[in-house]
C-alpha cells in the first residue's frame, strides 16, 4: 500500500492583488456554466440577432454609397420610404437607432433565458453544500464573493449584448466609408453599452438575491420564471381589461378617421401604469429611452401619409408613460436585491 507524504506542498502560482480576488470566483463559475450544453446552444442562438444587426448596418452603409449591389436589390426595398432611398444619409441615425432597438429588444428576451440557465445555481448550491464558510474565510470578503458571482452573469450577458453591439458598430462604420458617421452614431454605441450594463446590474442582482433565498436551484428557477414570464402575463391581462373597459365606456365610436383613434390611444397610454407590473417591460422602456427609438419612429411616421403614418405612430403607444416610472421600479428592485443578498449571507459570515 503506497504512503503519500502529507507534508508541505509548494505552490507555484501567481499571487494577485486583493482587488482581483473576486475574479477567481467568476472564472470558476464561467467554466462550470459552460459545461451545460443548453447554455452553449443558447449562446450560439443569441449571436444570430447580432449577425442580423451587423448585416443591417453594413447594408445601410452600402445604401449610402449607392453601391451597385444595392442598385440591383432596389426592387426588394419597397418597405423603405422614397425619401430614405433618395437621401439615406439624412436618415442614417434613425436607421441605426431602430436596428439597435430591435437588436437590444431581442437580446433582452434571450438574456432572460441565459439568466435562467446560469443564475439559479450560483448561490443556492453553495448554501446546499455549506460552502459559504470556506468562501467567506479570510482573505475573501462578502463583497468579493458577491462580485465574483455577479461577474458570471455580467460575462454571459456582455457576450450577447455589449460585445455584439460593439462588433456590429465597427463593421457598420467600415462599410459606410464615411468616418463622419462616428460623430453621428457614437452616442448610440454608448447608449447600447450602457443599456447592456443596466440589464446586467438589474437582472444580475435580482437572480443572485433569489438564489440566496433557497438551497434548491429548481425553486430559484421557478421564482425567476414567475418574475420574467408571470409578471408579463399579468401586465398583459391588466392592459387588456383596461382597454376593454375604456372602449365600453366610450360607447359607439363616432370617429371620422383612424387618426382620432390613434390620438386617443396615445393620450390614454400616458397615464397607463399597468406595464410597470412586467419586469421585462420596465427594462424595455428604459432601453427605448436610452436608445431614442420613440423619436426615430416619430420621424419615420411623418414620411408616411394617411393610415400608414398613424399605424407607425401607434408603435409608440407603449412608451407614452414616463420612463422614470420604470427606472424607479428597477431601482427599487435593485435596492431590495442588495438588501436580501446582504441579509442572507451576513448570518453565515462567521469566520473572521
């Protein structure tokens, strides 16, 4: 029977500063998460909208140059207004803004799915296997533990929101062959990166707070589904009921044209608090304000006559209520999540 030496074993690793101790937890969490086949598949799917965004920006750059390739595709561009085809540079900002708006809205939904696959295990498993006393023994502090776990969420969300937004922006600038585009669209890039940070900060702290409340990752996943999907369903039902009540209260319609209906809908939406019930609707409302998509839709709506313009105006019905309402809801959830995290972990931090 072999006998192994239990004495001192020399460690040849590299010491890092105290400020970077959380990074070890993040790296380990990423490696563990990537062993999930469904997560890897979701990451691949999440990059498909990024490819479409880059294609749209490059396509608009070729349109501004009046490239021969675009000339051959003009019969397929009937969905664009005549003014946009004649002077695409004048509508560059609107085209880029709406492209980024569609991209971020799609990635918001995929980000919720990514969090469902990554987040529930981050703290709940440490609670289940009593690993927190080992984590929180010196020299690791609670803030290092929180940052390490949060870094896992940020890494995956950045991979499908911030990184693709930057790559698509660079490709769009290169294909435009007009570096004056940087002056026009650079604020849009900053807004996209900032919006990605908002999603990571809000959703990341929320899923960590949920994960700290239970030792079972299944329960955490159900809590997240209730917040993600359940709140959206409840918000939709409340809005449907409100719309029907308003329609019955108005009685038989005497409108002369569709424009009156649109004006009434936009006016009623300014005080509609029901979208605040949906977590993703609040994130989407803040994102639309940061990117400026309502203004872009309004400008394009003026190009279309009659009912087509009214339908384009109706696209903004969901962004009539003040964006500060949604920002307040997200800030309240963020503060509550921080309190839950601190309260749940503090009682286990006994090693000094």
